[in-house]
C-alpha cells in the first residue's frame, strides 16, 4: 500500500488543499499530520489567543477528516523529527506540505529535508496554498521582489490563479499511526474574553456571510471603526481555515467596488509575504533604516505600559488597545493609529509594539504584523516614512459619532458626539466626572521630538 504524509501547518482545512489533494491522488492512504512544534516558542507563536484558536481549528479539521473516513494525527516535538517518525511508522514514500515565507518556515523545510534524506521518502512542497500568488512569481526587472505595493498589485492582478479544489470525498488513514489527544481551548489560560471561534466550518460561514451581506459596502465603510464593516477573516486566513485563492475568486465573482477593495487587501497580504520571503531579516530588522535612536524601554516604561493598557489619554488609541485585549483582534484603522502613536508620537521602537501585538492578536503572523508595524514606523515600504497619524483628527474622521470610543472606553460614555475625542477640553467640573487620564504628552511635542530624531524639517 502506497502511503503519503500530509503535513498541515498554516493550512488547516480540507477545502481547496493542494497538498492533500495531491497526496490522495498519488497514494492509497494518507496520514494527515499536525505537529505541535515545541521549537516555535522563540518565534513568538505561543500566545494564548492563537493557542486557543488553534485548538478549535485542529478539532474541526479532525471532525472534517472523520466525516470522510479519516482522522487527524497530532504529535508534539520538533517537526522534522516527528515527521520522520511518522514516515517510519507508516512506510510513507512522500511528505507533502505547503510552502511558507518566514525564515522559520524555511529553516523548518531545510531540517525536514535533511531528516528525510536517505530514507527514500520524497518531500513535496506546494506553492499557492497560504498565498494566492507565490512569493517570487511576480518580480520587477532585475530585482527579486517588489518594494512598492502599487506596481506589485498591477502584476499580481494579472496573474492566473489556480483552480479552487473541492474537499475530498474519502480519506483513508493507516490504522497503525497513532495520535496524541487533540488539544482543547479550555486548557489554555489567559485567553481574551471575546475571542472568536476557530475552525474551517466557522471560517467558511464567516466568508459566506461576508460575501452575502458585507462586501458590497466595504469600499465605503471599511475605515468606519464603530461600524465594524471589515470581514474579520484575518484569523481564518492566518490559520488557513479558508483558502486565500478561494476568497479572491469568490470575491471577484461578487464584483463591484467593495469586492475590488477587498481583493486589494488580499493582495496586500501577498505583498507582505513576498517582501518577507526576499528579506527574512525584516522580521526583526529595519527594512529601510533611518538609524533611529529609539527611546529606551526603560526611559519610556510608563508610556509603554499606558499604551498597552489603553490609558494614554487619547481616546481613539485607548479604544483600539482595549479592543485588542478583549477580543484578540483590532480594527485595521485602529491598528494603524495605535502603531503610529507608539512608534512616532512616543518614539518607541516598533519592535516593542510588534511584540505586544503578537502576544494578543489571534491573527498575528510575522509577515503582516511586522511589515505593517514597519510601514507605520517608517522603516518599511511606505513611500512617506515620516507621516504621523494624529489620534484626534483620525478619531474624528473614522469615528465621527464617537461610538467606537464609547464602546471600548466606558469611562467616557457620557460625552456625546465627537467631543469624546478631546475630553481634556471639557470644563473642569465636567472633567472631574470622568475617571480618565490626562494625555501622556501634547501631540505637538511628540511630533517635534520625532522630527528632530529623523532630521525632518
């Protein structure tokens, strides 16, 4: 009996899964395998929210495989070693997995390739599984990646994407390969109270609901923080419970300005991955350095803590940070605003903010998180590296009624309208009613400090 192993990583689904489809086509039986990687702690993955969401995803993946006569095999340890053990136990002649972009993913592939060397077991890496267009598929003349989004997007939009595959009808798994018990969400401590449910079924339901009733208004309303008019599919894309290729093709079928705007955001996701694939060091080093002499964490400790806790005195910033802690997710406009405030108004190293986001974001991954932080810090691919977002004007523009602030900063619930974005302007007797801090600093002072540090006039 010919057996192949399918190593699941950031592709926890049965629909549109090229590695699984390829293995089932070539073999009599497959081993659907997920390794709880004990070596990934240093890569920033084991955050409670992602651990809990992952537990949901694995249970749902196992259930979907069982509906088709199969099951998920779960092991814990170093990925290469555990896969090699399963290959020996099953007599597998090939291991299939999705290609990924981070330095850690590349090292994992290299270690796995070495572990399989000499065993007679082939390693098959599949592209366009975690992205729509593989990194390196579109490049500018004479360069290995695009550093500017707009020309990348033009080329990306012209690329022919592969056909979306159906879920398999039947999956046969060898009986002799044993599994550890599936993890459960309840065993994870420190999970955000309103963390979304994980798994392919939940993800596909979110995608269908979004395409049915949300995407039409996306272009006009995606920046409305109170309206919450984004897809909220980023956790599903991060864990691969939905296919980015399927999401793009179904959105294009919906057509209209909202669909175009949504597909453009999926292109941004691929853009960041092709940057990171070409420059793995950008996960921790400036992509384009300005030789910033960031304030030390020691000298800025109180400001950093206030930012993390949502107590900066700037309501739009604080609302975003509190949403992050409560949901393990934050509205994209709030992500930009809070990042700009830390990196440019407080002049704190973007890596401090990136680490904090990764400690809470259920969708936190190295490509999107780090490259977006670098964008806002002005060390990434932004063509205007010295732009600074004003939290008051941004709040008034993207939360004009103040509903987003009042939702997440209940201390200010009694202030009506856009006045909630400037509570310090209230009369002294009125301000005394609200248990809310004074601003950490005056915005002009923060801007002046940033310009001096960057040498900007």
